């Protein structure tokens, strides 16, 4: 390992720094404008790139001959996996239509057409994304979706259901961004990345459940039992939001309350089956199913909150020194 000596210099009025050889930066593929992680380990300052963990490439080339659905899934998967350049070789019309259908859900993505290929470029910089802010934003969207759905049940205004569906599109956008960020930066804290993934996925699944319910109620607009359904879903609403904020705020007490209340919540949703609403068996079944699903998702989020809390209070085991081991003998 080569060593050099550098004098600490002043940069501006309040900062100091050192210069590094360009050949070193070329070796770790870092250039002007890139972001690096600087950490203090003991008395050693460590500088390392965080845009490409473990030497993974940021580019991929894929040949496709399938339909639009397959191409769409490949584009989404490549985005989530953290690729910045995705070369797709195939029928351009198919690729173009597939990209257009999901472009609004993939922040920072754009399509460049070459002679024989299409290049999907992603300009989003994950290092500037605060994952807690993304999760909090997803929670706020889910909160709004619940509020509008409950308002619909109380007012029968179909426009509110349409707003729920539009909010679900916003949720998808944050969902893909969050997964991409977790993938790219998971090497910094793998255990935290697992919990974040659980929370992000469950928030998106809860939003999907409300999306499905909204579509069901748009097809069949009930004249009865609306108040009963509303009251049950209000409880589910409060339950899932308590779980999410228990995770974000590292509130172990609320996480425990969520877990202890899970069985009651599941049984409460089942009570809708005994409402005796004529001609609404399908909607009641849908409400029970989606409500119980969201309850289960909330409990998973609470479990993740427990994991996060345990890690925050756990102390690493002390490894005895050779001197201490010798003293014991």
C-alpha cells in the first residue's frame, strides 16, 4: 500500500482539507462532483465511494423480444436494482410504450434512443435522498388515502375515490425511489435496510389495498351499511398509522400496543360479515379482506420497529484482549 504526505490547508473561511492524488481517485472511480463517505475509525480517517458498493457495475445491457408487460417489468426491476444506465436491445416501439407507461413512477429516469438500442438513464442521486423523509411522505399519502376514502363513505362523492386512485400513483413513485435507495445504500447498514424494506413494501401494499377497495366501491355504490364499514376502517386507519410512526419515531411502546391489539383488530373486521346488508356480500367481503390485510401489514411494521429499537439499545459484546485472556489463565 502506497503512502504520501500532505499538508492540511485552509479551504474558504471555515473549512480545512487535504488534496488527494488523481490516480487514487481514478482507482476508486471517483471524480469531481461525486459524493464520498468520510468516517473516523479510531484515529484513522477513511474516505470511500458510496455510489457503487462492493464493486457492482452501474450499467446493464438486456436483449428483449417480449411484449410490453415484460419490458415494463424489466425497466422497473432495473431501476429498483440501482442501475444508472440500462441498455435495452429490442423492438423500439415496444420499449418506448413500456417506458412511457412507467416513466412518471421512476424519478430521474429518461430515455435516449440510439441506432440499434434504447438507453434508459437515471439521474437521481440516492445519496441526496433521506429515506426517513421518503417513508414519512409515504405515510402521509396513506393517511390522505384513508381520509378521502372515509369521506367518500360519509358523503358518497365519487370524486373522492378518484383522488384515492391518484394518490396511489404518487405512492408508487415514492415506493420505487425508496427501494432503489435502499438497494444502493444497503451496504452501509444491512440490518436497517431489511427493516426499511419491510416498512416501504407494507406501506405500498396498504395503499394498493385501498386502491382495490376504491375500485370496488366505484363499481357498486352501496346505499346501506356505509356507516358500519366507515367505523371499522377508521379503526384500521388509526392502527396502521400508529405502527408507521412507531417505526419512524422509534417508539417501542406504540409498537407493542399495535402487536397486542392485532387479534382484536382482525376479529373486529370480521364483524362486518354479520351486518346483514342485503346485496352487499361482495363489498363486505372485500372490505373485510382488505381491512384484515392492512392490519397484518401494520403488525409487520410494528415488528420492524421492535428490531430497529433493539439495535439502537444493544451494546456490542466486548472481545477480550490477549492480555485479559492471559490473566485468566
